[in-house]
C-alpha cells in the first residue's frame, strides 16, 4: 500500500509534520514524504522517498496556487492513503484533492489502522459528544489532529527538488490582514473566555481588566463572535482554536460540546455561570454559580486586596 | 448571479448533554431537527449575493422529509426554488454526497456560485464543499466570512490563521462559509414564513453511487471532569475564587 505525507513546511509546524511522518512509519508500506516549499532545502526530516515541490508563491499561498502545486507534486496517481497535518493547507486543498482523485476525506483523525483491505480512521462527531470509526474501502485523505500521534525522529534526507514551474494564482488584489487579537491563544498559559452570557460588547470588554490581572489572553465562544464582541480568530472550539492553557476561565459560556472540544486539553478549568445546570460545570474543575456582574466587583476587590 | 446554496438540517447541536446518546447508534429521543449554524451562515451569504447581483438562489438539501425545515427557511428568505434530493439520513459518505449534489446542480442548470456551510454539526466532516469543487474542477475558497459583489466577480474575505485574507475572485466558484462579521443569518419575516409553508419543494431521486467511507462504529465520548463548586453568598464565592486564582498565580500553574 502506498502511503504519503503531504505537508507545507511553515504551515502546520514541524511537530505536526513529524507526527504525520511517525504515523506513516508505523503503518509500514511504501512511504513517500511530499513537501511544498518556497525554496529548495538541502535536507529535511523524511520517511521513504522524499520530494520537495518548490515555488516562490508557496511562501504564503492562496488556495488556487496551493492546489495546483499539490496536483503537480502528486501527479496522476494518488497514494492509497494521503496523510496531511490538520491546518491551513488541508483546509485549502485536502478535500478538493479528494474530489479530484475520487478519495474519501476524513479530518480531525486521531487513530489510523490498516485492517485487511480497509483503512479504519477514528474521529469525533456531534461536536465531540461521540467518537466514530470510519472504514475506507478505497483511497482516503486523512487530516491528522495535532498531538494525536507519536512524532517520528527520522534521519535528515536530501529531498529531490521538483521545480513546480508556472502556477497561476486564483485571486486578484489580494490583501492579508493579521488580526492580532487572537494571536497568542495557542501559546497562552491563561485564557479568559467570554460568552453570550456577558450580554453586551461592553460586558465582554469588561473582561479585560480581569484578564490583565491574570496575564491572560482573551478567548470567546462562537456566540460572542456572532454577536460581534470578539473576532473570529478568538473563537475557541471545534471550529475555532484548539487551546490547552494551564488555566482556562469560561465566563457566561454554557459549555456546548463544540466549545468544550476546543478547550478540553486545558489543565485547570474554572467556570462562572449563573445557571447551576449549565453543562460547562460538567467540564470544569472549579465551578461558581453566580451572576458575573455581581461576582466581578467583589472578585476584583478580593484580588486587589 | 445564479447561486446554488446547499443546506443540511441536523439534530439541535445545543441539545443538553445526554439528550443525544450513542450506544452504538445515534439515539436522539425528542431532540428537534434544525438548520445547522454554518448552514445559516451559508444561507445568509447566498441571500446577500443574490440581492447585490440582482440574481437568484436555489436551495438544495439531501435527506429525508426532515430536511424540509431548512428548505422552508430558505424559501422564506427568498430562495427562488427548493430542491430536496430524497435519500435516507444517517451517516453519509461526503464523497457520495458531493456526487449526488453535483447531479442535483447539473439538473438545476449549474450556477455561478456554489455555497456550502463550513461544517455540518452531526458528523463534523467539514469536507463536502472541497470535495464538490474537486469533482467539478472549480476553484474553491474555504471559510468565507464576507462577500461583496463586483460585476461577475466577488470580493471575498476568508478566515486564515490569526486573521483574514481578501481577494477578488472570478466566478464560477465554490465557497464554504464560516461565522464572521458578514454572515450572521437574518430572521425571515413572519409573513414570508407563512408564504414559504405553502410553496412546493421539488423532490429529486438520488443518482447511484458507491460510498467510499462507511460508519463502522459510534460510541459515546467522555468529556466530564470531577469538579467542585465554590458555594456561599457572593462575597464568599468571590473570596473563594480569588484564593484559587492566587494559588494558581503563586505556583505558576505547576500544581
Ligand atoms: C458544527 C458546529 C461548530 C461549532 N463550533 C463552535 C466553536 O468552535 N466554538 C463555540 O464556542 N461554539 C461552537 N458552536 C456553537 C455551540 O453549539 C454553541 O452555540 C455556543 O458555544 C454557545 O455559546 P455561549 O455558551 O456563549 O452562549 P449560550 O449557549 O447562549 O450560553 C450563555 C450562558 O451564559 C450564562 N449567563 C447568562 N447571563 C449570565 C451572567 N450574568 N453571569 C453568568 N452567566 C450568565 C447562561 O446561563 C448560559 O449558560 C458550534 C456549533 C456547531 C453546530
Ligand atoms: N445532505 C446534504 N444536503 C445538502 N448539503 C449538504 C449535505 N451534507 C453536507 N452538505 C453541505 O456541505 C456542508 C459541509 O458538510 P460536511 O462536510 O458534512 O460537514 C454543509 O454545511 C452543507 O452546506
């Protein structure tokens, strides 16, 4: 069975690429490491045959260029199992490659087994309330959940460099805006997240002095983003950031499973919610049933005192 | 522009914990079926682009009659037509779904813009839009937050890590839509909801296709922690929480 890892260097981060290589090495079969990059590199960590597709546009690719680059590197025949780190490259091209080659596509995969002539992949469903095993009869593209697989420590290899030649960009007047508000969520040791329960933009903004006292970054639930109080890059959850701080504080967040999926790796979880039946208390280490607006003035005093 | 908007109804994703159970299958009790939130975002974007381009959108859903709630919502928000591809619900291989939606799109005469939600909150696959684009060999822009019409082109804002990217894209095009400043679903007027209830829904038979992926197993996931509550009156709660936070800050979260 031919298995390949497809990754853009600089995309998901080296750790995630090593995890994908580790999984590929453990599955056996004919292995191929396919990388996309802006410039040739003399050596790379790789398993099996290593190829690096090179094009300057891969420094910061938009979807069309990334897709064209991947098609050129993969050629006419896709491997039976194409492993990609979950991340921006997969988001842009993973499923589209599946449609092109007629392969199944599964994201958020945290287990892969080869069983007879099938490939069995495990992933979450229903916002993380369930886990499913899907069996692929034909080819499959799998996006691997970060941290779910043991990283490989393969020797560095010299990849064969494939100059990808002319690749067209898909859009004109392209402009990238980095919105720094959610930038540090991935690295933050403490996160204070606010939800719809805060009631207003001012209420959400009112978390800032609290966050400052704790040296925390500000996160949000999807509802707070939908209300326009926080930016999409601050959203924590299954379709937002996956975070794992030392301390996660959820203020006025009900604890829908889709939110919990993004913060369940936190070491200590503290929740404040005025509804004692809110599901967030099932996922918290410490719970406070209180109205935030009554609690906060006294908490502030107690912390300053 | 002509727009095809693909919608899916799912079990209420905010049903309380335990209301949907997974003892080897999906047991949903009396949890209702609703339009998924990202499908709501897709619908909003379709309405906006149809209005701004003096065009029209057609809503397409594949599933059993439970899907009609989503199609009625689309009709209430101005869909020219609603089409349901009649197939049983349950786990469906997204590649097979995309193939059947492609057949439905062809039957509808194609479109300039194909609009999908980012992720349906039942199986959380998040891949159908990309698969569809790959099948039709059309450009694909994922995670669109905002769209502006400019002739036959669209200025699209898409979510990227830590921000967004804007660019001008030519149609035909496939997009998936996420939540953001431009895609919060509007509410239909009561009068339009009543009218929509009387409009017909066209039912199409699905084309034959072999699924690649099969559901082998489903099981309950555990997310609960053994927590404790800080009780008392508000002053006592504040003091208790402050003590916990101080302890955390002093030990640096180490213990
Ligand atoms: C496919 C899919 C993906 C999703 N992805 C995400 C995601 O990535 N992230 C995410 O967050 N959600 C996500 N969701 C949405 C999720 O299902 C919930 O709708 C959302 O998390 C609810 O946000 P919330 O808790 O802020 O709001 P609500 O559910 O409205 O909860 C507000 C809470 O605040 C409490 N409250 C009210 N007033 C006060 C007060 N004064 N003091 C204290 N507490 C108060 C209430 O008791 C309530 O529990 C997704 C859904 C789907 C279907
Ligand atoms: N059965 C279906 N009928 C219509 N559209 C669907 C169906 N399944 C998925 N979609 C579309 O594809 C998007 C992503 O779904 P998924 O890949 O299943 O998470 C949804 O938001 C819908 O826009």
